[in-house]
């Protein structure tokens, strides 16, 4: 959700956005990737506070912002391929390959669903393979439909159908292109952030100095990058900060303003703090 969308929703339901939160969002209003990062950071902080206060568990609602894995034309094409393959297999024992692909994709999706329900998965990358199989089936399904139309009603009818399919799919293609552009912006922003970790370490006095104060803490999604450049095991770069220790946190994160870790250095993207600085 954009900042403007959040403000509109708050106005519609009579909510008041806290001033400090609005200030953080206003600072990154024109950067969609940074808006997401701020939202994730705020949500992470709220979850941490609830757990520390004794909450037995958390239930996170994605609402209508959950990622759509595949578009409608892909699902429809996949169903066409499955139907055509099933018919051919029953009548002539042909097209068993497409049925096998459909079966493999279904089994993989069920496996991922089970893993997610059990708490062992949940990232879209786990369904990349079954989604790819569905995409292949979708292409085969639409080609089968156009070829069948050409065989029965001629090339003109098949050409008209192909144009109709393309026109009906256009909104979904445009949406996918827009999502790809947003993903590209996010990748660039993340590359800019993670690529400047060495600069932050140098500004803070170097790897040895930062490690000497205790545990190294960072943001929820920065542990791998910080651990890599600090030559730590990922599990040794933590997100729930308690003194003594050092924080290497993105400037948009609440951790970068934690009073228990006074700032010892700042860079364009990072704030370095240390509880040892207060001694």
C-alpha cells in the first residue's frame, strides 16, 4: 500500500496515524521500496513488543496484499491443457506427458501447502517449480485451442481467436509488467543498501572494534548481509537487541534510534551504534 492509500484508509475508518510514524513514511513517500521497508520495520517492532509483553502467539493478516502467483490467463490455459490432455489420453492414450506435468505440479503445491501450514515454508520461491510447470501447460493449452479452432473453422477464425485472447490478456500483462518494474526498483534499493555495508563498518571503526563490544545487531532483513561483511555466522547476527553490543542498522529502522546504543557513526544508508559508547 502507498502512503497516500494508507492516509485515505485511515480517513475512511476514522483512525489517526501517529505523528512519528507519519514522519517516517513522509520521508520515503516517493520511494516504494523504502515505504515497504519502513512498514516491515514497524511491524517487526510491534511483533517484538507483543512477544516481550507475553503474547502467546501472533496472527498476521496479509489482507488483499498477498502476492498473486500466476495471472488468470495462465490458470485458464493450464486448465485447457489439462482438459485436452485428459481427453486425448482417455481416447487415444496420448499426451501423457502433460498429465504427468499437471500431476507433478499438483503434488508439489500440496507439499508446499503442507510445509507452510506446519510453519516450514511460506516464501514464493518454494512454488517456483510448480508455477513454471503451470506456465508451460498454459502455453500448450492456448496453442491447442487456437490450432483446434483453425482445424475446425479455418485460419481466419483462429486468427480472430488469437487476437481476442491477446486483448483479454493485456490487462494482466500490464499488471505483471508494473509489478516487475516495482520489483526492479526494490532490487536496486536493496543493492544500494547492502552494497554500502562495508562503508558502514569502516565508519564505525572497523570489524574488530565493532565486534569487541559484544553481539552485533541489525534489522530483520539485514542479518545475512551484515554477517557476511562482518565475517560472522548468520546466527551470530541478531535482530532483538540487548546491551552490550553493537548495532549496524538501516537509517529508516527503529533500531537506528535505540537510545541504549548511542550513535558512533553514520553513513548515507546506515547508522552504527554501540552500548560501549555510553561507558
